[in-house]
C-alpha cells in the first residue's frame, strides 16, 4: 500500500533506538524526510546512517534533550513546520511510590506529559494552516492497564492521554489527527532494563524472567520494533485521516478488555 506521504517532513523524538527508531525507519521507507532527535550523538549518528542506507531517504540528526525548551527549539529549527510529529520519551523508573518525592513526580510529568504537549503546541498551528498534519504519541499500554510498579509512568501518561482526548477533537476538522500508540512488551532496551530490575529483586537469572514474561503474553512472544513502526507509519498516512483521538494498543492481545 502506498501511504501517500512521500515528500512529507517528519520529526521523530527519542529515535536513536527502540520504538522511536523503528517509527523513523518506517516513515523513511515511505519517502518521508525525517529529522531524528535524541541525546547521544554516537548512537543517533549510527542510526541515521543505517536508515539512510536502508531506505535512501533524507535523515537529519539533531542531538537534543527534548525535555528542555532549548532542546525542543533545536529540533524544530532543524525541521520547521513538520507535517508529521512522533513524540517519544523514555519512561521513568519502576519502584514503590513511597520512595518517590515531589522531584520524581515533577520529572515524570515533565518528561512523559509536558514535553509531549509542548512539542504539539509548537507544530499544531502550522498543521492547521496547511490543513494536513499527523501527530502520534508513543505512550504505554499502562494507560489501559496500569502496572503496579510503574506508578510514575501510569500517572504522567494518563495525563497526556486526557489532554490529547480533548485537543484531537478540536483539530480534526482541519485534517490534523492526534493519536496515541500504546506499546506492550516489545524487544527493546527499556524492556530488558525492567526485566533486569525484576531479576535482581527476585535473585533469579534474567533469562528466566524473560522466558516467564513471554509465557504470560497471549501471543507467547514480545512484539518487534519493526511491526510497531509499521503501525505508526499507517497512522501518519494519508489513509488514516478518520482515526482521531484513539489509544491504540500494540500489546499482542494481553489487555483483556473490549474498550
């Protein structure tokens, strides 16, 4: 299927690895000119070169922390007026809420809610003026089914979800869509780190924890970044203009609800 977005410009945050990278590469394969942002130059530059070789698409690199105003400005200076925005930031650490103070809560809200909102604020009016725009926020399956040890993430991402629910319905008439992608367990560094913490707490091998986690998945496996990226690319496509304000689970069927 031709997604109808060749020649469009996209900003993808947190794109040096994992799900952000997968989204960037999927868009690049569709002929989108992408600007990828992350904090670490070496990994980001390597990712950019690999995407260029694999897709032939133009890739611009911006080393920036989008959790800061300066970082966001750097990204948007490199790609003014993007047609597509994919927001993404690493989740806060797992733990017991009794161990978190105000600082930890403020950081979680900043990184996993406010940063996304500020990025959206910076691009939304341009999209409205051009009467075309696609925004996809990578959040978490925890929005639908909170994880007991991820309270910081549960709270911050739920806040972003509520904001998007309102804004998306205000801008849909301008052919601008905003949706959230909710990943479950995918084969990323983030998943391994969470499993390592579990293995350490239980004093068992990491391989055992990974095998147990896969056995609990309805699909008996973890998702791949590539299939996640393909879903993101479709939501950014010409064909997805009637998908508005949705929270789309990509969790292999683990969430048991119908809504």
